[in-house]
C-alpha cells in the first residue's frame, strides 16, 4: 500500500507544475479512453477537490476503464471491489483474525486490512450490495477511517472512492440512500460516444495492443492539488449565487421556481452548496484561473445537484428528470452582477 503522503507546504510544489501534471494525467487517460471528455473532466475535478464521484452509465461505456486508467496514471494504490448481494462489510473494511504465537502459545487478534485501505477505490456496481455493506463504505467515505471490533483505523491519504452504477437494471439492486448519495461530490453521467468516436473505439480496441499509460502524479502532488484548490478565491457574490441555486431546489423555499414546486419531492441540503463552491474552484483552477466565475458554478451545477434533487411521482409520470429541473434552475436564478464575472 502507498504510504501516507507527507504534507508539504502550499508553496513547496510549484503551482504551474501541479496544473501541468493534471494536463498530463488527462492526456495519459485519453490514450486509452476515447471520447467522454466531460465525464473525465468531472472525475478529475472531483479528485483535485478531494471528493468522491459516482459514475453512472449503461454497460459498455468505459466507466470502469476510465476509472482504472485514471488510477494507472497516478502513483497511487488502486483497489477494485465488485459489489454483489453477498458482499459483507468486512469484505471491504477488513477483519480481525485470531493468531497464536508458536513459541509462547499466546493468542492475540491482528487486523487484516480490506481493499478500502487504498488511495483509489473502485466500487463497481455499488448498488448491488445490501444496505449494511453500503453503510460500511459510507463511514470510510465520510470519515476517511473504518471502525472494526471497537478500533478505529485511519485510511491512507489521499483517499478517493469512484463508484459505478447502471441506471437501467433495477432487479437485484439496492438503491443508494440519500445520505450516501450526498457523500459523493459529483454524479458523473457517461453517455454514448459520437459516430467518429465510436469508429475510433473500434479501431483502437480491435488491434494487437492496448495503449500503455505512464504514471504522472504521485500522492504528495495529489494532496498539494487539494490544498491548492482551496486557495482559489470565491467572492461574496459567488457564495450568494451558490446558496441561491441550492435554496431554489427546495419546494418549500420562496426562491423555488414553479417546476421545483410542482415536480420536486425534496431538494439539496447545505452540503450541495459546499460541493458547488469546491467544484467551481476545481473547474476554475484546472482552467488556469484562481477566481471563480458564474460559468464555473453553472458548469458544475448538474453533477453536483442531479443526485441531490429528488423528483416526485408526478415528475416520474411525466418524464421530468432532475437534469431538466436543474436547467430550469439555471435559467431562473440569475448570478449577481453582469453574469460574466462576480
């Protein structure tokens, strides 16, 4: 397992070098994953913001390949867990085993770490595990630690959970509770490739060799990026705009537009505002800017809010999705000032 990275001062690693590392990481992943630029950008934003991402798409759209490629492009410990109905919490967190000293006969318990003790954890088809197992992962995501037999064990840093989910298959699945969904910074949607991209996929994947990926980012640099993203400036109007967007998702709010009052069962909580600001900071920083603009908040609104806005039965009956509600919110809630800059 990769040892915990030592915390370097914020200015110890050159800012331009860190941003160049992310550009190199993106380039490395794109050697293997064709298309899906928006999904890849959102995963990278979540990583530099220090959050977790839920990657949703039908089978065959390279969700797992993209996550594995991101991990391959970093000098970090990677583990994959295939979630199944018979998975139990100890399969993820680890377990205590009883050992006997051959010389003295003394017995003692030793903790054997589970796959969650990694820097990057791929939780494949996360909604196929029962709620008790999902709850064990929830603690790890929130606390960056696990508790077994009354003992608390810290996870290595950095720690990212990248989970996949199939939105179509419902039989044999356990929908993630809202509390767990809220722990994901982003809900990343992976769509079908365009025609040219699909031809390129066929060309690249039916040849003799797969494109190799070179690691370009280590644990210390990943943590430095997480510290750097928090130095991006968010003005008071930016904070007000983020709060207004979140408050407008709640049907009982006076700021909510008609579509929210009609079609939303409940809206996003304060954690969504934190995710909006952190996501916007990551988007601005990866573009080389250190002050967020309204477009940064608008860009991350969908991945931040789509899993935190719950449509009601009327919305399901009429085909009104969370994405449509978010589009209406962005049209309804105007940013302070010119709308170009705060």
